[in-house]
C-alpha cells in the first residue's frame, strides 16, 4: 500500500510538471489550426478570430512565440495582397518584434517578414523605415553567408535610393552586387534605371538592349526603354515601349493590380508630355480602377471617401489636376490637388521616423507650386477671399510641419503622465544615442562591421518598440496628429493684437509668391512669373548671402554690397510696416532681412546707411501655424542657465564670452556654467530648471554630407542628440557661429541647430546665420539682455540691440558692417514691448500730486 501511495504521488508530481508542456503544445497546435482556417478562407471573421486569439495569449514558451510569429507574418502577407499596406506593416512589425525580442530561431525571418516589410515601407513612402529594415536583413544575410538574401537586400536598397534620388549611391551598391552575381538580370535592370536617373541614357540603352536581345518578354526592360525615350522626347517610341510593357505584364499571372496601375500611370504621363491630354485622362481611369476597389468606370474622378494611402494614386491625382489646368478647368483642378493632399496626409500619418517625414514633405513642394499658381490666378480674376484662404493654408502645409508636430506631441505627452509617455521619451533618447553611434561608425575609415550590425539590430528593435508605444498612445489620444487649419480671420486678429504685419514667401522652382497680412489688409502677389525671373531672384539671394562669408568681404567693396542689398530689397517688395514678422522659405531662410538697404546710398559710413533695421523691427517665424499656436508671454520672473566653455588657453578661446556672462549675471538671476563646468551633462541636468538657456560657444553649420554640431567643454552635441532631448524654455539664445545654417529640406526649411532645439520643444530661439565675431557678439548680447530687462519683448530687444550697437560711437566704422551686427535672428513668439516710463512722467506725476495737496490745503484754510 505504501509503495502504491508513493507511485501515485510520483505520478501526480510528474503530471503537474508536464502540465505546462501539454498546455503550451495545445496552444501551439491551436494557433496553427486557426491559421489554417484563416488561410483557407481569409474573411473578416476568421481574421478577427485569429488576431484576437494571438493578442490574448499570455507570454509563454519559445514554441508558442514562434507560432505567433508565423501567424502574424501570414496575416501580414494576406493584408498586403488585399492592398491593406498599413495593416500589413503592423502585422509584420509585430512578428519582427516577437522574433528578435525572444531570440527565436528555426524560421526564415528574412524571407517571410523583413523582405516584405521593407518593400511595404518603400511602397508607403516611409523610406527611412524601409532603409532601416532592409539594412537590418542585409547585415543578417552577410552574417549568415546567405548570398541570395544579400542580393535581394541590395536590389531593394537600390530601389529605395532611386526613389530618394540618390542614383550614385544606388549604382555603387548594384555594382557590388554584380561582382557576386554578374548575370543577375534584376541587378542589371536596376542599374539601367539608375543610369537613366543620372542622365546616362546611352549606357542605359545598351544595357536594356542586351537584356531584350536575351528575352523580349521582359516588362521592366520595356519600361526603362520608355523612360529613355521620354527624356529624349521621342514620345511615339516611348508610348510604344510602355504599351509593350503593359501587354507583357497583363499576360503574367503574378502581376498584381498595383503594378498594372504603375504601368498605366507611366503611359498617362507620357501622353500628357506629348500634349495628348484627352488620352492621358482616359488612361488615368485605368489607374483608378487598379488602385481603388470601389471606383466605377462611370465616375469622372474618385470620391474623397474612396481615397486610400497609396503613392501611385497620389501621383495620378496630381497628373489629373495638371491636365485640368491645361484645359482651363481651374476650380476642378483645385479639387483634384486637394484630393492628392488628402492621400498625402494618409501616407504621412503612417510615418514615424523624422527622415521619412522630411522626404515626404519634399515630394509635395512641386504640387504646391502648381496649386499656388492656380489659386493666384483664381484670386486675381475673382478677388474671392476663399482662394486667398486656401493659398495661405497651402503655404502653411509646406513649412515646418515636422517640427510643429514634434512640438505638439511633446506638449501632449508632457501633460499625459504615465508609463507609456515616460517610455516613449526614453525610447526617443535611446534612438538618438544609437543613431549617433551608427553614423559615427559608418563614417569611420575602417568600420567594425560586426559592431555596426549589432547597433543596427538594436536600432531596429528600439524603433519597433517606439512604434508599438506610439500606436498605443494614439488609441487613447486619437487627435494626436490632427493639425488645426489656419484661418485668415484669426491671423488678422492676432496680427492686430501683436501689432505685426506678417510677410510670408513661397519660393518654388519656377515662381515665387508673397503674402502680406495685417489688421488692415491682405495681399497675395506673384513676385516672379517665369523660370528666368526666378533664376534672377535666386541669383540675387545667393550673391547677397556671399557677402557674409567672412568679415572682410563687405568692407573690401562697400559699393558692391550697397548695390546688392538695395537690389534684393526691391525684388523682395517689403511693405512699409514698422513691425514685420517674416515667414521665409528656401534660400530666403539665410537672408538677414534687417541688413537690407531701403534706398540707394553713396555713404561709406554704416551708421548713416538706410538699413531696414533703422526703419522697421524684424522678427521671424516658421509658418502661419507656428505663429498662431505660439502664444507664450514673457513674464518678469525669469532665470538664465548660461553655458560658457570659453576654451581658455586654446586656439578656440572665446575671451569675450566672459563679458557676456557678466552682463547676464548682472541683469537676471543666473546659473553660469563656466569653463570646465560647461559640460554636456551639467547642461542637461540643469536646463529645465531655468526659463532662458544661453549657450555661448563654438558651433558648425551642417552641409549635405555633415550634420551641425554645437560644442560643450567635453564633447559636441549633434542634431540627433537634440532631437532626443526635451526642452520647454521661453527663450533659447544660441550665441555661437552658424547655429541657423544647415541643408535646406524642401517643405520643411533649414535643418540646423536652432531647428533641433525647436524640435525638442523650445519654440522661441535666437540664433546666427554665419560665423560671428566674438567681441561684437558679446557687445550685442549685452545690449540684448539690457533691452530684454526693460521691454520684456524677445523680438523687439534684438532690434533695439542692433540699433544700440550701430549708434555706439566707440565702435569703429569697419566693425559697424552688418557682418558684425546682422547675423542674429529671432524665431518665435512676439511680445508687445513694455516701454519703461520716462523720467519726465515721474516728475509730472509728483508735480500733479503737490498741486492737488496745495489746493486742498488752501481750500481748507479758506473755509476755516
């Protein structure tokens, strides 16, 4: 009996020990059974059944996690085949996170997850996310010596580079691939496509001809040939080639509707270029039929409710709008342009990485220029305010949108306490650090590819997690990405309150437009009407900006400077308002408007020249929306965190920045980080304890190949570091060189250090446009803070500081060149100056009181 009892106990212990294994085996089997049912009939009901089961499974064994990964990949595959690209991306991202976070194995994650995910990101226009995903599996393939997957990655990366216009980069990559597989036709086709992008038409022709000699059923080869003929303006040959490509593709069973739509769009574009507008319009119907499931042949244009997030559809709507412009249907063309923008907004809402958003903004600039021209024509002929209203909303769309959304997101998350908000900010910081490490390693002469691969995997994992957290936050805050439209009436009201005249420029490829809005008036002008006039304006801007390359250029040829300055002033047609708020665009972001001359002059004395600064106060903002939403007032209670590395006893010593520090400390409650205390860590630890940040140091502006950086005593801050930060100051003063210099991103502006601080949450920034002089900068900053103390106006104080500098008799004439005082500009909230009471008002007040007291005494005595 005792032995029997022992056996029962042992059996029971064994049963309970194995119970989790049986349970997990059952869970794995259930996942695969539900997956089989779904794949047999991928209905909405079966999709939800599988999805709900996967989401409700608790974290368990690796076998269960692997089964979930397989299921999510299959959900992604089916969703992508149905054209639900965003849903497919979400499924694949979930699968990717499961696979790598759980360190799973035994499944071809490249083939069934990473490759389709990278392709989907490319189709959706999320090019930065696509590059990250493709680079991830390229490194995985190289690590495991998987040549086939490595070539797939090279092909897909080359498509991405082509879409970004980085043709040389794509060519270099494809040639590396051809060294491994010289006969690979896909690599050859992609190489020919990029030759076309570079304008190497003969090389592209030879390569395509060779491929067509081998096979006349290569649809892609005929597409490339059509592109070559279009560029050569041999439109009949181009039409013939693209029709052949369509014929071949239609006979292939694996050609999906999206590929068909892309081919028909190419044909419609060719007809349009050949002035066959009606044929172009009829061909666009086939694009709509292949991209929109509910579109009917009887429709003239797609309905708004039929639109989806699809780049081919967006391009088709743009082409349709341009065809209507050509046939003088201007109002209908505006409706089509607006639908193209709706599709763009759908695509934009799916983007998470800033680089992808910047690329998306660049792509809308051409549409904006065409649409702006149509709106100008409608407003000029009708004087109907609705066209003016649409024009300013359009102008607002392509200026600082990415920064505006970043600021709005940080404000919302700042108010939303909780684990998700904290984790989201931590992920941003970690992504910034990791991205910095990747860039530093990638630019190293002998990079450690193993370490680079590890960092890339880490970045991918962080990005996936950030996406998951963001999606979760968005579900609880659905209005997160809703950007409020700007309205003329509200702008005029605020212009009246802030006593400003707002001057906005739209600088296109062929035309420039100008808006002037104040309490009393509204103006919509076209400053240039042709490519020739536009090039003349751009030449004037570039020529003027070159005067500020070094201190000597202006002083060495004052007459040339004054002629260029007045010439640009005339071209820009500034209104005679005393207080201007300028919204620049493109190259105009680098023009110091306050240094322009309002009249011709023969004077050689700078303080006697008719600079705009003597006549008008000038400040700046990024867009109408930034102006309307930036309402913070500058109060009496301010404290300054001053950062002054000084770099004593080095070639970079900033001796006069000590004078800056002393002036600030005398005027405002301050915490000064001097010399060795001016570390990056001390700055970050103390920044959010103060309402004003003042950084007096060295900085370098960015170029197309290098990022801007700002120096602390121990290290430099890159833009990526700033993007990961969080600032909420009322004012940031960047008293350093080139803090407003960077490459221009169409549709967003200059990518500079000042923008980095705005992106991190500080909306009001004073910064420089060139390499500033140490001594004159210190003097200017002393004047600025003195005026800030008196007027409590961040914008007016800079204007007054410039006047104080110019009117200082102790400053020699050569140092009164605008190079020395005109570099700094202020972008942000504007404050009506609080002028201090003059002494005579005090005297008058005291005298009045004495008179009243005397009269009262006299009357009382008389009564007595």
